[in-house]
């Protein structure tokens, strides 16, 4: 299977964040996207999943030729797209078990039902693999979870739902060293001919556990460099300044200042 | 699976309303006059004191104003209602002897099925009279009295007279007065000292005659150290004309006793439901109201606990769901009159489609209520921009050593939560339902399983096409 993103532009509150993304991901591949803060990595993942906060102004996303942008969020999920969120929501009153069961049920044909026995077995296994508390299935979705538990719960959902394209948005933030290893190994274990992932991260550490096939660097809403693992090492050693310099990108100080001015409502330069 | 299909069938049909034709044996005609009150008492062959009670209540009703708060009830025309209908002769214990048409209605509600599983005793109220009543043997052996209220008046006259109308006097409010003058049916329970009834006692009832009022009267007495859980469930067919329902539930929990009263009310959306529910709790007694309000056009109901004895405990856990054209004005009252009494109120309100849902509650800690503690939690979710909700708590603390905690939240279903559930493949409407079910989970988990399943179905029905 193939997820193809072409010339993707997207904005939030009238501000353009993605400025023409081109990216093709095939199952069997493990992609990583790295880049400085605020360059649109999370926006890209949210747009692929279909978060209604963002508006796509140009470009296309297709899954084996099918138009993804015209699908609802839940349709995208059922077609095999998965997003592990940076800040997973807490939802009270619904247990993780009921939640995941409902998600699996949504994938069944009419008249078919999730086998309870199989489900419980798989769930227990996933909880064990991720070294999570065995009471997890009976707890409410992410309620009272630590940051690390929430992230592990995202990976648990991924394991249970078995997507074809998993986007992992800073899954490593908030994880301690041991948890990072567990999560990394579990992601790597998903590798197969029918699975691809797009891993968004700031650090090399997570990628130590994952056999990455493609690495992309994103700056200012564009993918500016693609390559192999060697890019990871370079960024870890040298940061992003070298690439900004190569591309002649100057951090837009003016726009940063403007953002501050916007905060104080007394100034309205555009009025006259 | 069988059970679920049954419930689906019930709820599915309920959507359109279903009515079974039954021949009425006695019909008091429309309107409320003194002679109607007299004839009700006469039909029922009641003792003199009850007739006098009804007449006093009638005059009270005529002279009392409508409530000064909550929904506007000035549209009620009391001459438009029928106050007494009797649809079958006498009270029958054997299901086989219940008239076919009535049985048919209850079959649609799945009652015989339910009985097999959970019911210890069934008293199904049909129109104004209880037509089917079955108390299982163990209850009789325990000395528990469980029958319809009319029968109780005849069979246990002294016990009845001692408690009837004491917790809710007919002077309490206009609709308590109305109920007191025309009451008919309802359940009577007496649990003797130290007896613990393990299984919940249940009763289903429905309004099934055009524009008839239903004025049942329930009286529960839990003697010292005894315990009981009573479950009341209502579904009603839909009619185009208004229907008035004014019930009274009186509960007396003696020292160390325990009573839980659970309701899932699902009146059809043309019914005006004005109910007075109150429990009187002696020393170390516990009263719990589990009160679910789905449906009805106007609903006013504030289950109350009078914590009269030291260490008495009161709890109300309630939900109210208002959809299009519905006005839910519900809440709870906790009156602390003694030291070390404690109370908890958890209220969950939901509105959509232009519905209005209010929490209206009173917590009073009197001078004598040293170390009284009260915890109030009111949460509301509003599902769209055309619905509304108000939280109206009254807290009175009359001594320095009492404590009230009050928390209230009002929120909209967050887009981020919806996005999260949908991103796992769950369709928008199902996702919204899940969030709402999660929201009322603190209530649902208190219900017997069957009721929780039915509540689930009702909420789903109310939520149909809530998005888009």
C-alpha cells in the first residue's frame, strides 16, 4: 500500500503552516521526520488524520489512489491510518477496554462481532508487551495517567488496531529511558510488509530502537532534506543550523515579534 | 443476545408509541370536583378517614398556587384530565389471569423475561390500578409486606394510617395536594426489623389511556436495621395530547435502616411529570435516591432526604436528559437536622436539540446539625448551541461546624475528544454517544444491569442523529 502526499498546504486560524509537502510512504518502510520546533510536523500528522482544526488549502493525500482528504476521520482510521497523539485526550467513564473494543467493532462487517475471548487475550498480551499496569483495560481512557502511561496507551491502541500507516507524533516526549526502550521496541516489532510508520521526533534516542528506512528534515512547513539514517546522526551532533544555513533560511524574527505585539491589543499598525 | 434484541424491540417501538386497547371498567370522567374525589373513594370502598383526607387535600389543592419557580405550568388545564380509570377488576397475583391485552403490553416491555432474571417481586401498574402483582415466597417468609398501595390500606390499616401522608403532607405543594386527593395505585413496602432484602424489588408501570393523569402513591417503611432496594421503571406510549403525572413517594427509614430507591424514568415527551419524593431518616439510617430522568415534556422532581437522626446519611445520584421540546427541572434536597449527618448529591445533566435542563438543589444544615457534611457535584454537558442549562443551588448553613462542598461544571463536548475517538475508527455519532455514556457512568454503574442496558438504549435513541 502507498500513502502519497502531494504539494500539501494547510493552515490554522488563517496562518499557513504547511507550505507544500511532498511525501510518499510505502508499507514496509519506516520514516522519521525531524525538525526544529514549530515547523509543522505535528500539523502534518494532524492533517493526515483529518483534525478539523486545520484547513487544507492545496494539494492532495491519497491512499492507494483513493482521496484521503474527502474521507471522514473515522473512515481514514478504518482504511488503516493511525495517529498516536502528542497529547492524548482523557475521557471519563469509558474504559480503555470498551474503547478499543468499539474501535475494533467499527472495523467489522455488519453482523460480525469482536470475539471477546480473542480480544481479552490480545489486550492482555499488549499490556504485557508494553509493561503496563494490568488494570489498564478497566481504567477510563487516559484518566489519571502519567504522561508516559498515556504515550504507552497510544502504542497499545496501535498494536490492537493494527493499522497500515501509523503516524507517531512525538511519542517519545515524556518517556523515561526505560519506557523509551519499551515503546521503541514495540514500534519496531510492528514492522511488516503491510505496515509503515511516520515517526515524528526531536531526538535520536527513540530511533536507536527502530530500524528507520527514510529520514526527512522539515523546516518552515516544507521537507527540505530526505535521506537515510546518516541524517539522524548529523542532526544529533550538529542540530539544525547547518541545514538552515545551507538553504539560506533565516529565522523570521519579525514574525516572532509581531506575535508578541498581537498579544497587546493597544497596537494596531495596520489600521492606517 | 436475545435480551438485547428484546430491548431493541421495546425501545424501537416506543419511539412511535404503542398502545393496547383495554376496556375501562370504571371511568371518573374528565375534570376534578369534590364529587369526583368522593366517587374515587367510594369506588375503592375506602374507610372514612381516607375520604376525609382526600377531601381536605382537594380543598388544599384548589386554594394553592402553582410553584413560583421552574417551568411555567400555567398551560395546565386541570379540567382536561381524567383522574381515575380502572381497567381491570381487582388485583391478580397470577400472570395467567391478567387480561390478554394488558399482558400483551407488558410482553412488549419484556417484563416476564426480566422477572425470571432479576425480579424478586413484580408489581406492574396499569393505568390507575395495579393489575398484576406477584410477591415471591421468600419475601412472605421474611415478613416483608409488598403490595399495591390500595391493598395495603385495606390489609394493614393501622400500619398504613401511622405512616401515610406523614413524610409528605398534603399541604406540601400543589401537586402533593393533587396526588393526595386523587391518588391511586403505587407500591407499599414494609420491611420488618433487621430483615435485609437481598434482591431488588421492582415495579414497571405505564400510562396507557389518552390524557389520563396518573397519581400513584408509594409508601416504603424500612424498620430498624432493615434494608431494601426498590426499583421503579417507567416507559410510556406517545400521545399528542398532554398527560399529567403527579406522584408521591414517601419513605421512612428507621434507626440503622437502609433504603435505595432507583428510577429510570422515560416518560414520552408529552408528559408533565411533577413528583414529590421524600425520605425521613432516623439515627444512622441511610437513604439513597438513584434517579434517572429521560423524556417527558416538563419534569419537576427533587428527591429529598430529611436527615433527622444523628449520623443519618443521604445520597442522590441523578441524571437528566433534555431533548427537543423538553424541560427538565430536577435536583435534590438534603435537610440536615441532626449532628454528624452527611449527604452527597451527584447530578449529571445533558441537553441537546433545544432542550432545557436545570439543576435545582437545596442543602440545609440546621443549628443542631453539628459536624454535618455535604458534598454536591453538578456537571452539565450541552451538546449543541440551541440548548441551555442552569445550575441553581441553595445552600443554607446555620451552624459553624457544618461543611458544604459544592462543585459545578458546564461544558460542551470537546472537539478534541471527538477527534480522538474518531481517529480510532469510531463514527461521529457513536463517539458522541460514548462520551455521553461516559459522562453519566457514575449514575449508570449504580443501576441493576438490566436497567443500565435499557438506559444505554434510551440514551442512544435520544442521541440518534445528534451530529449532522
